[in-house]
């Protein structure tokens, strides 16, 4: 890249950028329009570039870019923008990843669904994690693989051609050939994909959706290294590869202590990265041990949108995989729903994989655990009278990662159970996106398969993520305790000042059993003569409350789905945030509130009282 004006501007930006660009999982939550996201950020960034303004004050006023690092963040957007500018491309055509293999998988996924051929060309070696056999047998992807010394100017192929190159400078592209997709990988940083040509524009949103659901964008720290390499302020891209093992060992030991499980834990670049590895590892096991049998992924229809969407995306690619709804909240009982679903799956002689949150999200409900154990342990028969395949229970413990389910004498120790948690919540206190999973002794073979697919997707946590978790997890249990204390106090205050409101939160009895979440859902009182009037009024009241809290307490109250943060209070409406891809009839138009161990409780009470007095 020879554009000195652009490079000099980027140098200034890197010197003056807000520290939050590097240190937060979501920058400027108070300036966030999800529909505009990266477009809004880059439009304003380009305007600053055109006026040669890189002052720290104006950079700090730029809005949130994309969401929660998975899909992108300020530094990944700047990296993609500067690469695009150097090649006269639209920034949307440049997509960066923490993983070196997932960009290939994203293209293969679309071509699988479109019944389109794929040719993969590469120089030198493929990424170590690339496993041709498993990509074809487990993921169902079909492609031709060819090593080349150099690219020919005009390659002809009936389908898509991908060119993979491993190199020190992941920003350096030669787009002089008619290749459809260029992918530059770097062992320590991740990869950058360039979508080439008008005929491939339809791939962009599909590739970005893979990045959002099955992996993450290049991390802020690695994007910064790549940008410094590009601007020649540093020549070393190996900084992220220091002291991985000591931190990794520390994190794995901490997970064992916190969960009570003695089996090996796995840590991914995000909660959805680890969940994707779980699903593909289990499907791999089913192919080996129960070949040709149908696989049923059982998921609550109103659970976290990423979980729901990812399960359906996996099922869309594989003929023998289907998603089955599991009603768990409100008038539905999780145990009864599981019994009904497992009985039907058993009759069909299919393989059941159940994903469920305990406590549930957003209603914060905990099933009767003895009944849950009984229904999961029950031996069932197929239509022909044979013993049915027992379920694997995949437990999302993000709300209560301190509750013990897996140890030798724990409630689910005798059932094949894998627990996972979003590390962006309590484990890291919101400082990184890494997530982890761990199983009980009955899942040791499954965990080996899950590890295979975590590595295949190149989705293991980065060195910096391990470092952050190693620093934050020792204080995790105390932070959970303190945040629960704050939440119970706030819930009691709301009950006293607005008794007509319905609050979903754990009982004191459940808290004594170890379920101490710091999130609750709030169903505000409503009015009107028809159901539609009452629903409209309540939705408006939700927004009125949230807007008041974030306006009156801007330093602490944020409009975001965050949970387990080190400080502050986070407000959201699940139907328009975490349940974004959930079917409309299953959405929850209520307020979800997440409290931290460090916040001004008196001020929050006062502002809430002001809200009550206004209605």
C-alpha cells in the first residue's frame, strides 16, 4: 500500500484512539443503532479522514461499530476500511476473522446451500487446522483442493474459486487475477477475506452471518497489531503468541474449581464458538457411532437468539439434522416438555441433543432438578421395542456459572451433560468474548470430538483472551455473590414501590441452593381496553423506563444485553436484542435488567422511584 496520506492518518488514529476501542467488548453503547452499525461508524470515520481530523475527542464520539466484537468493532472496521481503500473496494467486501479456517467454511456453507462447486487454491501450506476429510464427512461441504506455486491471471472454473495464502502481512493482497475470494492468514493474528467481483456480492451478508454466529471478527488487539504492521510502526506480528500455556493452564484449573468437574475444559474465542464446536463434535460422534440415524437438536424457541439461530443454521446444512422446539418458560414446564420431546424422539429412534439454559433466559426460571434428573435418566424404547439412545444435555450456565451440575456427586453427574458459559459475562467481566465448556465423566469421549472441531474451526481462545480470563476468574465467585446481593436489593425495592409489576427472579430458596443470578425480567403494569392496547402501552413503558435510566445515570446504566460486567447496570428488551432471530410469537417484550457488583444502588433506586411517580 503506497497511499501515504491514508497511512499517516491511520498512524494518527492509532495514537489518539480511545482506550475503549482496545479494552471493551462493545464501544459506545450509548451511541448504537444496530441497523446502521458498521455503516454509521465508517461513514463518520470517512468524514473525519476527509477533513484530516484524528483528534482523540472526535474519535471518542464515533458510534458503536457492529456488535459485541463477534461481528466487528472499531479496530476491525478501520482495518477493513484501509485495506478496501488501498484496493478501491467497498469496505463491506473486506471481512476479518480471528479464525483462519472459518472464512473458507463460510463460503463452502453458502455454496452447499446453493448447490455450487468450489475450488480451493493455496500456496505453501494450508492452515494446520484445515481438515479436508471432516469438512466433507461431518459438515457436508464439497470442494476441490489444489496446491499452486503462483496464481494464473485467468483461472477458469465452473463455480467459486478461493485462494488461500499464509503470510506475515495479512493486509497485502494481489487482486490482479479473477479469483472470487482471497484469504490471507497469519498464524498469530487471524485472517482477512476479500470478496472480489460484482457476481459475488450476495456472499457478503452470508459470510458476515457466519462470523456473527460461529466465530468472531479479528480481535481488537490483533487488529491493532495488523494496523501497526501496515503503517510500519512495528514489524512483529508474533506478540500475541507469548505465555499462552501458563495462562491456559491457570484458566483450565479455575474452570475445574468453579464447575466442580475434573474433566478437561475447552475455551473458545466466544460462547457461540464453543457452542458450534459442541454441536459439530456431537454430530461427528453420531456419524461414527449411530450412522444414518436422524439427529434432533432440541432448543427452547425463545432462548438466546444466537443459540437458536446457530442450531437452525447447522440443521439447514445437514439432511439428517432437525431442530425440535422445547417450550420452557411461562406456562410451560421444562421437565414436562423434555419428557414429551424425548418420548417422541425415542419412538423415532433418533439421537437427542438438548440445549437449555438454567436459569432460563429471560424469565430466570429453574426447573425441579430432581425431576429433571429423572426425566433425563429415564430409559425409553423405540417403536420396535429397542432401547433408545440416551440424550446429551447441553447446559447453558451463563446466568449461574457457579452452580454445580457436573461433579461426581452433582445432580447431573449420571447423565451425559456438557456445560458451557459465555466468558464475556462473569468469567472476564466483559473484557473479552471467550467462552468455555466442560463435561462430566460420562462425556469424556464426546469432549475429545468437541476439541477436534474447536481446533478445526480455529476457534480456540487467543493468547490475550486466556490472559484476561486468568486475571479475572479468581474474583469471579465473589463478584457473582456481590452482584446477586445488589440484584436482590433492587428487586425487593421494585416490589415495594411498584407491586403491580411482575418480576421474574429466583426465589430465596433457590438462591440458598446456589442459584444466584444477577439478572431479572420486569413485566411492567399496563392499561387499555384490548390486548393490543395493553401490549402497545407496556412496550412503550418499557422504553420509557430504559431511556430514563440510561439518561439519568449515563455512567452506569447502559442499553445493552451485557451481563456479569465489572460495574454498572444493563437494560434490554429481549425481543429486540437477544431474541433478534427468534420467531415473533416466541419473543419476550419485557425489560431484562442485569446488575453488577459495583454500582450506585441509591441512585438507581431514586431514578426508578421517579419513573414510578411519573406513571
